[in-house]
């Protein structure tokens, strides 16, 4: 069973077609990355899957269920936004009131003791220190905000986890740490994950498979090794060359500038 399947998806804003007849399938429990330059349609696809915007044409399936007309809250999807989208007036966690980590749980009518248990487990998973619970977002660092955003998204385990450039606002040391934590959480939860980035190194380090995008279309889908070794066209080959080195979480490095990249039309 596929985790997510999109068929012939198209979305136009005014006179600009952001997504052009896109089709792909994400396997159940797969970590799938959409990668490409700014403005290529990556985030639009995430928003379509989440139900935040409606497609002009095409179909979206989650766990083989057609969800085109299903409300966002009923799709079983959680999304982490590039700008975090935390509630600015709420604490990280408050046992007695709505807070960033407990908001979804309270909406679902969870009892207080269960909320405390779930939030405590999530905080440990994501690495949120208890001393941060009483703080509001403007009292957190970028890395701390990102952890809270991820934690909020997994308090109620989703069918599909959508992540839009979650590391773009972090400094390099924090980026490496949070990247590792996101992959670890995915492996533990075994949730289908679709992750958006313009950073090919990031994509190669985290993905089971990647889709390289250009101007609203998908140029190639494959494992990092397949895309690296056999780019489908000149655009993919040039995109790989532009990112001088690929770093993998297990420590391997492949210097692409020393590789012969063969392109096919």
C-alpha cells in the first residue's frame, strides 16, 4: 500500500503554473524528499497534499484513499512549516492550559494525565528540555523553535508527516543535529514522510528516494545513489554538480566533481 500517491496534479496561481501534471508515489513508511531550486513547486505540492490549497486538476491519495475533498484535519497529515508557525502567545507546554505541544491533544479531548504523558515522551524524542516548557516562542532559539514545531506535529502520530524546509533557519551545527533527530524520529515512528528542501546534500543524507524538480515538473525519481550515478538529463546532472559534495549521515563522502556524470535525454 502506498503512503501517498498523486496523479496528474496541476496547480496554477494567476497565470503561473506552479505544479504541472505531476505524478509520483511515496511508499508506506518511506522518507521521500522533494528537492530543487526555489520556485520549482515543492512547497505547493506539500500544501496540496495537506489540503491547505486545492488542485486545479489531478488526484491525491493517502493510504489509497482519495482525499481531494477531505478536510485538512481529517487527512491524518501533520506539517512542519519553514517558519515554524508556533502559537506566539502560548507556552511550549502548560499542564493547565492550551500550549504549543498540547494544543492538538486538548482539541482531541485528551485527559490531563494522558497529555502530560504524551508530551513528556515527545519532548524526550525530540530533545526538548523541561526548562523550556514555561517559555513562549519569542524566548526560544531557532533550533529550540524547530524542535517544538516537530514535537507538536508528532504528539498525535500522523499517517503522513510533511516537512517544508525545516532546517533552513538553523546554523550549521544545529542543522546537522536536527537533521539527525528528524531521521531518527522517522525511523522510530515508521511514518510516511515527505520532506522539502533545496539542499541536495540534505536530501541525499536523509532520503530513501528523492524527486528532483524543475519549474513545476519532476525531472527524476530514484534513490540517492541512482540519481547521483545516472542523472536523467542535463538539468539533474548540473544540479548535482552544483552541490560539490554529498555527505551521508553514516560518514561517507562522495566527491561528485571527480565522478563522470553521464546524461541522457
